[in-house]
């Protein structure tokens, strides 16, 4: 399976991504997690990414694309993968198309979690207290939401036109949302 999970910041992508990946026996690849790990380790990639992340802006496409390309090339991603947080721009969509075409496979489905914006700000502020993520302050959360609407929401139409889109209600208990996703994905034919 080659899957994407999308949704606004705080929609629960990361949480659901882990369950979906486990269910299909594929790695969950989170660009946000990879960037954060690099920031913590102080790698050149982390240094490059940090200033953008701290402001709630997207890391430049060239940097992100190369990172994903390298990750997808790893042996564990050969049977498939679930991307969480990528693609986020139209340029990234094209880049991913190229990467997948190169492997001779195709994208199987794009899951979009739909959520209530107000609820989400609350969730993210709560997460800020628990996890202490540097970009979970109210100003930065709002900026991430704006950037999502401007740059990432248009991708939903692109994947809908390709008949790959699966919209799932992301509100409610984690396990309930997970079950909704499984119900929708279990009927998708695998390429
Ligand atoms: P969220 O979805 O809650 O905003 P993520 O953990 O997915 O959080 O991403 C955190 C930050 O990492 C983003 O705000 C952005 O700066 C950077 N980032 C993650 N994925 C991408 C991407 N595909 N393109 C550009 N920047 C990205």
C-alpha cells in the first residue's frame, strides 16, 4: 500500500498514521517527526529546517523533497509506506508522483481527516502542555493553520480528481476514528 494521510494541523494525523501503518505492515513516514529528530540532533538538515518550523512556515520544497526521496528509498519502504505530512504543496505532489512512478508503483489512496477548527486549537494547546513542542504556541498554531489553508488544502481537489480521496470524519475517540479509516481503506484495491 502507498498511502497519504492529510488534514489540518492537530487533526490527529500522527496518531492515526501509526495505527494505519501497523495495520498494513508498512512504515509511517512523518516529515514533521524527521525534521524534529534532525533539529534535536543538530544535523545540518535540522539547522536548515528549524527557523521555518519555529515560525509555522513550510520548510522549502527542495529540502523536504530530497529528505522524502531518501527515506522512500530505504528498504523498509519497498512494500509500501504511509506518508504523514507530505506532500503539502502542489510542487511536492508532482515530486512524489515522480518518486512513485520511478518505483513502478502507484498511489493507492489519500485519507483526509476532517475536523472542527476550534476544537483543534484546543487540542494543540493541550498537546503543547504535554509534549512541549516548540511550534505549539497559539500564534504559531494559527500561522500553521493559515499556511495549511493556503498551500495544502488545494491538494484535496487534486486527489479528488484522481479518485484517490477518502474523507474520514476525524472527530471523536481515537479508536472510533481509526475504525472509520480501516473500514474505508480495507476495500481499496492494492496496486
Ligand atoms: P502539523 O501537521 O501539526 O503542523 P507536523 O509535525 O506535520 O505538524 O509538521 C511540523 C512542521 O514541519 C511544519 O509546520 C513545517 O514547518 C515542517 N514540515 C513538515 N512537513 C513538511 C512538508 N511536507 N513541507 C514543508 N514543511 C514541512
